[in-house]
């Protein structure tokens, strides 16, 4: 009985302490998967631009430090090729918006892989790599597909929804292309393979917009708490009060009862129950008296 009580008590206590942290853990997992997706998009964009640049400028090498869109905006090493420079700047701004395709609606592993692979069939991507020969385009796509599989292996599936929830949430899936309206169409590079068919520039390729600046007041805005925050706080306080009550009141009384049941009998009780030597001794025989019969 005491062993079962202790097991049940500690199980209940562990459940009460971990319940308030379940929601925050799931949010942290979703944020980690979004960061993984953004890093994968940056790597795909870098490898694509590196391949095209090295093909167009055989005596130069695309710097390995340009793995983010912000770093590539300041790259101007396009000697005598302003058209290629404009091509790269336009695609850099468009490719950065691929990150908007994941993080809203479904965020399971299937959607993670689907949105990364959709980059490889995007019209902007196909137009940008059309300066490459056919076999080099195929090699680039295959290498990016292998990288997408590696990124999917790092995905944390603890936040995945069950199949029924995914089916019910189908309407919340974001569209395959959420790019903003174009400001300026991308220009066709001059060094294009002659055997490639002529294709019009996609309408949604535009020059990168200037980064938006925020005022200091926006960063110092007060934090507002909703009912979920207060519910988690009350649950934590109730859990702490329950632990203190069980530790200071219930457990000591149970321990006292157990000790009373398992304690050895006192010496006085043993003495009362054990008969004395006087009680154990048999009653003495009457003394023999012999009287003379003589008168």
C-alpha cells in the first residue's frame, strides 16, 4: 500500500508540473522548424547563384560569404556586365520571399518538403538558371534535391498534427506562390545559350525593395498578456501549493501511521502479557502432620 501510494503521488506531481510547459515547448519547436526552413532557403539561393555566376564568369568565383540576401545585395563584382548585375539583384529580392511560403497554416514535415521542392519548379528559378546548359541545370536541381532531403532529416516532428487534423486544416494551407506584385521585370542576360528558346520574363520578378525601418517606440512597445498566460501562471501556483501541502501535511501523517503499525511492542506490554515466576509456580502441598495416637 505505501509503495503504490508513493508511485501514484509522484506520477501526479510530475504531470502537474509539466502540463503548463507543454504549450511553450510546442511553440519553441515550431520556431525551430521555421528557422530550419529559412536556412534551407538561404542555402538553396546561394548554391543557385554560385552556379550561375561561376558559369558566366569562368575566371572568377562567387564568394562563399554571400549566403544571405543582405550580403548579396552589396555584391557588385560583375565586370562590364550591368545586365547580369541587374539579373542577380532582381532574383535575390524575389528568392528571399520564398521564406514566406512556410510558417502559416500547415507546418508538418510533408509541407516542409513540399514548399522547399516547389522552389525548384518556380518560374523565377527556372528563368534564372536558363543560362546554364541542360545537363548543368539537371545537375544543379539534383544536388538541391539531395540538400532538401538532408534538411528534412533535421526537421523536428514533435509538433506534427495527426492525419485527421491535417485533413481538416486543408483550407489553411498557404498558396504555393505568395510573392508580392512585381515592381520591375527581370531583364534577360546577354550571355544566353543560343539553343535556348526565347521566353518572356516573369511578371513577378522585381528589384529588391528597400528594407523597412522601425522606430524605437515599436521595439519598446509594452508586452500584453492574454488569458493563456494567466492560466499557466495560476496552474503553476496551484501545483506549488499542492506540493507544499502534500510535503508538509499528508506525507508526515502517513509516515507516522506506518511507523506505529510497524513498531515493536513496548516492554510494559510484554511484561503484562508474560506471566511471572510466582504465577507460574505450582501451589505448595499442605504440610504433613502426624499425631501420636497415644493418649
